[in-house]
């Protein structure tokens, strides 16, 4: 019996789950395949979602109708907004998640949506039609010898392709500790002409919480009134659990330095590169010799387990050395290791072999997403999975693929970087990677992307109605602030003095809000105590504060506040308008298409490096060409001149 699908998703980590959710929701008959159905959406490293730039990705996924924000809100242990003392562009939400609850929640969610089948098997080969003008995938073969057919295939295999786990000088084949590695698929892809490389990542030991003395360790709690990842109302209110901080000591550093020769990285056993922004503890000690100590966070892995994640202490040193390191830490003198730390190296496929829709340039219907494309982090993987899912469904339906632009989203920035720049280390999303971070804030992700999600078909009626109600309420409140004038009375200045401000002339609330010391709390206090409010103003205020939806069991957070968004749009209006002008200017370059049949080798004034990069990456717009490493402004001028010359000749 032939099994035929529109889309097959290979791998059920965060990229695979987001991809399968998107394709199924778009009506494509989908098969999600995993080596182990008990570890769907697993968090093998830190059980946390969000943080700087990563929260922007999760918010964008949610704005488009994706899965990760909902799953995180449903299973958090702690929610905290970071960088509150900094500007709005870099503020970010972070959740400590319950590892098992998150996995179970996602698996249950996927099992109950239409158009999606889930199957446990190892994919060992891609089936390809070589008879058409351009090669295209037609299905997969698994380790059981089954052939399953589909119009689109999405590869989201994480760290499993030829995965090897290292603890000290010992190693074994595994995609993660205790789980089989995947073999065959790398060979299948390389036989088709794809180039693969190796990367590595690592994870710290897990500690038995009963064996830790928390009494003298610094506690870190979540926010008293938490924000959420999903833009939907009615988010669950859960009891929050604290994290704790300990520090490495001079003894810790001595232990590490004395055993560096036993590290597979320093012994030369692992030659590939790991993530720069998440270094091992031995890397920290070697690279930052002047620092006498490093922060380590003790983070709970769940409500139903005593396991504690030792954040910041990733290592691949031998297990006996790991015991020494752990017990050299304050509060962990008698600690018990439940799971040793390890490093894992694995195959990945550099992104320059794929286009902005995440489809292979030389094989139609083959898509890729996640760590197998050279990224690190659950959020980066999920964002790619969503894009690959959207475009795999579109390809299966003979529709044009969707490209996310840098100017519109962090998702677009992520993918543009992956497919136009040659990476030599696992890619991590950072706010500094975006040129447009003031307009690409986490709070306005729905304003930027929910209309697109609706157009695609991922945003349902309920989310769309919530979005439109929010936009209308924000519009009304901004109008009120722009029209309401306030006078320099004694009562007004008494309130303003608490914020380090004073009023000498009449002005609107909007203009007052632009002052450095004035925030939206000040405006609300003035509105409530000084300004006479009409019935319509009261209705607007109530609409801004409350949005009641659904059952009250279990407890839910029904309050939807737009304060921060309104304040940011008004206070930073000048900067935002300046960045919008910058985006408009860049958009002109993005609209200049590069003909598919253009001959870069014939452009005698191009630098050799630019010619080589253009032939390899095949940019489709001038904007994309300008962001390729090694390409100069002079090269772009040559390229534009040749395109215009070719156009005039074709018209003539």
C-alpha cells in the first residue's frame, strides 16, 4: 500500500513541530516522523524559552499563528522580562519552562489537529525524481524499508545526523544522551551534491535538588505581574518557582585548568566549532583568565522533578572531573549529579545551499530548518520550521513561496543571514543582528505579522478578532492622548514631581509622554486624578484594561495591557519615523530583481570574490546581494549597471 502525503516532516524537535503544525493548519496532508515519539518538542539543553532577540522570534511565531508561544505560556515555571532598564528595542521576555510538561503539551496538541499523522521511524534516504528538467523530491525511505511519498520534504533533524556524544576522551554514537543517532540521510543528501559540515554543542550536568544547600544562594524570581509570549488573552496564571545563583571559585578554575588535556576539544578529538555565545566552562576559564569567577544559574527542570539545570557550566570533561567541579561551587559542596554533562557533534548543511524560502536551490520540494541548517537554540529552530512549513505547503499546492524580509521581522533577518552569509559557527539570534530593531520590537510583532498570518491562512477568526480589537483600542487611546490638553496646575505638578518633571505651559498628553521622565503610569495617574473623562473615554480605558474570554478554571490572566506599546510609539516617534525612512530606502534595493539567467562571470569589473559569491549564493535581489560577506559597494554598482544594461537591450 502506497502512503502518500503532501508534506513529510523529518524530525520532531522545535523546528519539526512548528513545521508540521503550519503545514497541517494550511490544509496539507502531513506526516511528522521522529526517532522517538516520547521526546517530541524535547528540551535537551536549558528548559527555557526566550531571552534577548529570541523572545522576538517567539512573539513573531505567535503573531503568525504558530505554536511555541502558546506552549510556553501553558507550561512555564517562571516568566521574567529582561533588560527593563534599557530601551524598548532590546527588552525581552524569558520563560523557565517545565521540560516534560512542554513536550507533553505539544505532543497532545499535534495529536489533535486535523491533517497530521505522527510516525516513529528513522529516515535513511530521500527519493528523488531525476527524470524531470530539475531534480525534485518525491518521498523518503526509512530504516524499516518503507517508502512513503510526498510532494514536499522538510528536514529538521537537529543534532541527530551522525551524532556523536563526548564525555572526556570517551564517545559514542548518539543524537542526544541516551538516544540513537540518525544515519543514512547525510549520505543520501551528499550523494545528491549537498555539502555537509560538522558543528558541536554541549550541555551541563543536572543536579539532584535535594543535595543542594540553597540557604545562602541568591534567589531570582519571575515578575509579580508576568507578561506572556502569546498575543492571545486568557493566559494561564501559574505558581512561579525561583532560580538561584552560585559562582565558580578559584578552586573550580584550578580543577578545570589541571584537566584541560582530558577535554575532547582541547585534546583535538573534536575539531568542529561550538556556539560562541554559549561557551563551555573550560572555554570561559581559558578565554577570560582575568575573571576570578563566573555566574552559574541553578534552574529547575520541572514541577514534578528535583533535577536542577546548572546553567553556564556546559562541559565535556570526564565525569570524575565534573564531580570535582560541581562540588567546588558554593551551595553544592555535597551535590549529587543525576545526569553528567556532555558535548555532541553532528552533521549540518550550510545555508547558502538553500533559498530564502528554505528550499534547496538545486532540488525542488526539499526544505530544511533548525540546527541541521547551522543554528543554535529552540527559538531559531522553531522560526525556521514555521517558514519551511508555510513554504512546503505552498510548494505542494503549486503556490509561490513566501519570503520574509529583514525589514519586517527577526525571522526575515535570521533566514537572510543563514542563506546569504557563510557561517563557521552555530548561529544565534541577537538584537544587534537587525538594522531595524527599533521597529522590530517584541511588543509590536502582531502589528507587523498578524495580517500576513491571516493572509496565509494560519491566523484563525478568534485571533484575528482579538488583533483588530487591540488595534482599534490603541488607535482610540493614541487619539485621546493627542487631543487631551493639560494645564500647569498645582495638582498636575504635584503628580509630575514624582517623575522628576514639571509643567509650565499647556500641552497634550502625547507631548508630555515624550519627556524622558514621563511614562505611561504617569499619564494614567494624571488621567485618573486630574482630567475629566467622558463616558467614551472611560469605555476606552476599560477596553484597554480588560478582555474577558472563556472559562475562569484554571485561573487565567484576562488583563491585556497595551501601555508599553502606546508609550513606545509616542515617545520614540521621531526615531521610529527615521528608521521607517531607512527601511523605505532599503526597500528600493530589495525591489531590484536579479535576472535568473544573468552571467556573473562575464562582468569584468566585478571583484573575483564577488563573482565567486554571487555564483555560489545566487542572490535574487540587489538588497540580498549587498549583504553577502566580501561584496563591496563597487561590486553592487557594477551589478546594477549590468542589470540595467541587460534590461535596455531586451527592451530594444
